[in-house]
C-alpha cells in the first residue's frame, strides 16, 4: 500500500505549549507510595524518592505533572500533607476506598517535581471543600506576603514559594461518582467564586475549569456551555477527559480511537467559541486534555481489592502492543489540535494506568505505551505542522472511514529538526509513505524508531522487559516503509 505525507514550513497548526506532554500522579494505588516514593528501596534518595523512577522521568522530560487527583482531590484536605510528618493524620480515602497516610503531601511533592524537572499542575478540592480552602492553598504555595498561609509554608521550611502556575478547579464534578458531585449550575457558581479568590490571591496563575468526564456523559455539551457562560472571564481552560479500551476485542475498530478524541476536541472547541461569540469576548478559552489514556485491562481485578488497604495495586493495567498504537495516535490527535489543546496529561505516570511500573522492593520496568509517550515528550517540542496524509481508509465497528496511516509532525526550529510521528493501522500490509516536506531541505535522517510486535497482545513485564521495545528502522529522507501495525518516530535534520 502507498501513502503520502505532505508538510510545509508555512502551514502550521500552532506553536506547541510544552504542557501538552504532561502526565498525572494521583494519591491512588501505588502511584505515590511504592511508585515515586519508597524509602528503603535500594535506589531511594535522601527523601525516600525512588531513584530509578526519578531517572526515567527525567530522561523522558515530562514537562508537567497534575497532582494530587483525580477523584482523590474531591475529599482531600491539603493541610494534611504539610508540616511535621509525625503529626499527619491517617484518613479514610473515600474516592478509592483506601487509607491515606499523608506521608507525602505538597511539601514533599513539590520537591519531587523539582528533582524530576517537571512543573506541577495543582488541583483544588471543590467537592467537600470550596473557594476559601482553594485560595488558602494558592497562598500557601505561591504567596510572598507576611500572612498566615505563606508564613505556614515558611514555618514548614520553605522560604521560597513553590510558584505553581497551572491550577484545576476541582475534578470531574459532573460525575455522580465524584465526592460531592455537583449539577452544572452548582459547579459553575462554585468554580467561578473559587477562581476569583484564587486569582485575587495570585493573579499570575492559570485556571482550568472542569469540562465533562467524557464525551459519553449525558450532560456533555450542556455542562460545558453552563460552565463557560458562568466562568468565562475567570478561567483560561476547560478540561477534557477520555479513556479508551478494546472492550469488544475488535482491534481494527480500537485502532480508530483517536477519531473519537479528534471529534471530542473539535466539539468542545466549538462550544468555547460559541460562548465567546455570545459574550462578544476578545478572549479564547483553550483546552486542557488533562486525563487521557487506555484504561480497561484492570477493571475486573480492581473489584477484588479489599477496602481500607494502604496503597493497593489499583488500576494496574498491563498494556500490550495495540495499546501502544492507540497511545501513539492519541498523541497525534493532541499535536494536530495544538492550536486549541494547550495542556495534556497522560493519566497516569507511575503504576496506576501508567507507562512506568515498579515492583515494590524490586525493579522498575517500562510498558509498551512508554515509547510513544516518551518520544512525543522528547521530540514533540516546537511548532506543529499541518500533516496532510493521503492514504486509503477502512471501516470497522462504529467507524466508516479510519485512515490506515495516522501522522503528526513537529518542527523544532532551534534544533533544525522535523520529527514525524506515524502509526500504520493496517494489520496486514506494510505502507510505503512518501515524505513530502515543502520549504525544508532534508539533510539526513537522524533517527527512525519502530515499535512493533507480531502479536498485538504482547506485553512487557518485570521479567520480560524487552518484549515490546523501540528498535531502529531505516527511513530515508523522502520515504519510509511502515511495517504493518507499527508505531514510527522519524527525526529529520532539516535546513
Ligand atoms: O485517572 C483515574 C481516574 O479517572 C481519576 O481519578 C478520575 O479523575 C478519572 O475518572
């Protein structure tokens, strides 16, 4: 099969906000305890952070980490995670039915993030709590004034503010499962008042209001309109969340998941623009896709986990080859919509629906989805180019026309590189993809990496860490042979 990718230096989508390649650490399962933090582990640093996990996250160059939830945040008292660790309360954690020891809180996490080279995207509790506590947390983290919460931070040993610039106004408040779930109008009012207090406390911060928990929610659309109408001038972004899974075991259909993401993004962007027009506003609201991933493998196992354990192995999806292809094409969707999507968070980062896994007391290992995410993090910085791909399409399940070849392309002017991310969804045939780069002279192929396996259900594990990994390919400057069902990352040196 043949296909053609056309790019032009003049045809751009947008300058990419680095935060597009963010991730997420929730106080859930073994993400924090046993994931990023394990005092006593042979690689642990002076604060008990796992050195092996820290190293890989630094190498990936994860720009942003959302924290501390997720559903967890809607019952969280942020003060529990500050100050003298011996005095911190153990609490019933109602979102996930566990016990939270509060050994780690914002005091420690901001240090972890600093060491990992990531910025924090902080979520405030708009479930059991409200505007006042949200404002207090902004003061604790960011204020330089001689006032109660800034002084509390200093007493806890932090003279310098944490300088957190991106904040979520709660989490999935449209979902009936959420602790203190709200109706759209109720959330909109609460978020609006919290936003005012938070921005009065620190006018430099950016705020993300909750959109729908998925495009399948019965209130999807109406929720966004209500929230935007109420909060428009007080917020900067609205959130989108989406998880995919091959529940019907229909791989061809599953590989089209990014079409759903495309549609979701375009619909929410249209709602933002409709409200902008209604309000005759000058301001654009951008999108924060702050939870996206594949999540379904662990659903049954999670039902067996007893309540009130500490850091049990929840949401530990083991990802296979086809999941890596889906994650590769979801990343492409984010890049191709980077004019509207400014923030993205792969949910999550360690152990919980994650690219990076650990054995408590043992080794770290990497899942199949690690590769497409890591390559985007590392080489997806710069300007997204309009990637026009002429290729055949196929029908599968609910989709009439899934392109066999899915692409995105990023121009990094500083490095003089164009990186092309390509998924070949054709399960049987290889594709010869012509690379047409207008306005660039391609000097050489710096790197071509392929992730592929004969078995679409192949996984990695702690004992078999190299079953699905990236290997070198032999792309040419003007064409690349895409193996059937493969993920490809091609870096071209350009002038
Ligand atoms: O990422 C796992 C969970 O998925 C988050 O806690 C919640 O926001 C979403 O439903």
